């Protein structure tokens, strides 16, 4: 799914109105209609609803939504905040319509009016400002936003929370942004929704399609994307009947050190569960019995050292290599990472301690082979890229590094961001807070290795692995809850995640070509 900038969304609206020969008002009805369906499904009819509308098209959306909810018997109180003498034509039209409904209590608030505290309402629908806001909120609207945030009501934002900027940081004016519990965003997710700094404003968000013109959506050029089940379905491969283990590659996992052999076990198990034909784990000699016992499906390559990795096995028999989980940062181990950078000509994945070694030897990064995949968490990325002031600056640093070195960067976290060498950024749609637990990153490395060993292109492997990793976490959390979720639960649900993606593929076509 494409993530459009605010300017591109305006162009999409205009293109749809022009090429479908519909009025702006009709497009507003579509938007209100899908929001009404969501509200009708989720809000009990006995709840009181206050709808707070501004003078632009976002306010018009809220007015149309209020009219539709009132038609179904909801108790609606409307607050029209006339902070400007200008009112959009479609907003004005919807204001006239809802004022004719006697059951809707309507209040017009101006600069000289007493600002309501919204006491006694169960739910507030925020339709004060939309995504087209050009400057921070001040004056009467800022007072209204403050009252919304102090109301104690459940807040549902129309398209975006009022005062929110989609394409730039909100940190300088965070006090004048609605803190929504739910955001019903129209047609496209917004870039700002992907970042931790905005979680308190956006809450839980859902994309509601409003039928913007498919030709515009198909042709518009963007640099940001949101990976959904449909995209994952298009990437996953079907196995042929006469394939064998050699068909699906042989991956090498360099992992573990004394006291950290769990990383090797988790990574190897995840790689096997991801479809690799063969997996070999290179571990210190002390880890031999552990890996052979815990993951009998994997083979073991034994280092000459008891405690750490000091030697690199012959790479000629492998189709992909992953290195880093639990290996430590000893000098001898660092030299192994250097050798991989210099000599490895097959697909290469660096995670965890391999990235810590890179950060301690910053000149090595320039020699990473194009197409290499690195999978840092935010702190590991900071050690490599330097500090950032806000999440927009962070994502820009990530893009620049991918472009500069021709590498794929999988920056782990909620909505894991994957940047490609062409500068595009793909955010993941799966995953949950329960996955913030030790070993979760080792699982992702294993999945990546499993896919790369089978010959998946790096771009597809990055997107599909993050999607499956998060989906397995979501399925596991449905059984364990967030607090009790462990990395092992991700492995046990990984097969179910594959089945879910395949099921989506099967439902999309009645017949498939074998």
C-alpha cells in the first residue's frame, strides 16, 4: 500500500473528482459513509456522542457523519467551531443539513463564546482540522483541543487528529494536538502514523477506503509504502511437487558464544521453520551439544575455540549467511566479521553483535557489499548512524545510508521500517508490544536467513520476513497476551503465519497454475 504525502492526497482527491465527474460533496459523503459504518459497528447506541467540527472539509466530514449517526438514533451533540469567516462549500452544505435535524443539539462556538468542557459525553468525534493544516494551532481551536484532551471521553479522530502534521515532526507543538484513542484515516495511512513520537496522538488507527481513483493510485510516485497481507501474498512462493531439500538452499548461521547459545538455537529454529532446505549453525565448541539437542534438524559447524567464534568455515557450500546474534564483540570475533565483509560473495545478513562490531569499526561500513542486509534495533542503528532529533530525521538517516552503501536496512520496532538502496521505505503492518522481548530479533534473523537461502531477492526477503515475524507474534499474542509472550512462541506460530498468507493467496484465486 502506498503512503502518500498530504500534497499527493489533495491531488488524488482532485483527480477523482475530475475523472469520475463527481462533486466534492459526493466524495465527502463517501468518506462519511465508511466512517459511519465503522462507528455503527463499534459504538453502542446508548453512548452519547459529541462531534466537534471546524470550517473546512474535515469539519464537513464530521457534520455528514453526525447526520448519518443521528439517523440511526444516536444521541448527537454538535459543536461547530467557527474560528474563521471562511467555510468550505461542502462543509456549509452539511452544516445546513444537520441543523434541520431537531434531534441534534447544535452549538456554534466563536472567539467570544464560552469554551465547553464536553462534560458528560462518552465519545468525542474530532473533526476540527484535517491533514491540510499548514501551521500550528493557536487561539480558540487550541483551547478546544485542550478541552478535548482533558475531557476523559473516548476520542475518535476523523482522518487525522486535529493539530497533527503528517509529513513533519510534531514535537515543537505537541501541546496543541488532539490525543485520539482511535483515528479513522481515509484511503491511505499517513507517514507520521509510523513513528513512536506520534503514538500518543494517533492511538489505534485504521485505514478506511473511500474509492479514490485507482488510476491515480496506481501511477502516483511515492517513496513510502505500507506492507499489507496483499503484498505478502504476492511475494510468497508455492512449492513444486518434485522439489527436494537442495531446491531450497543451504543457509549458514554464525551465532552464539558462551552464555548466549540461546540466540543460535532461536535463529536456527526460525530458519528451519522458514523453509530453508538445510541450515548449518557455526558455534563455539561449547555450543555443539546445545544446538544438536535443541534443533536436531540443523547441522553444526564447530569453531576451534570453546567460548567464542574465531574461525570462519568454508563458505562455498552455502547460499546465504547470517551473522551476529549472541557472538559477542571480542577482537577475534570482530576479525571474522571483517573477513565476511571482504570475502563473502553470497547474500549476507548482519544482526546484533555484528552491528555492534561495525559501530566500533566505522570504516568497515563503506566496504559492505551492495545488497547486504542489516537488521538493527534503534540503539544499534544510532551507534552506526549517529543521533537524531526526531523520527523524521531518523528515517532520513536510514534512507541515506541505504542509498550510500547500496544496502537494505531493517530497523526493528513497531512498524519496522525497511529501506532499499533506491531510497524507498517500507513500513510493516504486523506485530505487537508483546514482541519486545529477548530473542525476538534472533527469530527475525533466522526467518531472513531461511528466505534468502531459498533464493528470495533481498527486497522480498526483508518485507516478507518482517511481515511473517509480526504476524506470528500477533497470532501468538492472541493466545498468551502481550506480557507472557516469548520468542519461542513466535517460532511455534510461524507455520500458522505462513498458512495465513497462503490462505489469503488461495482465496484470491479459484484456480492456480501449477
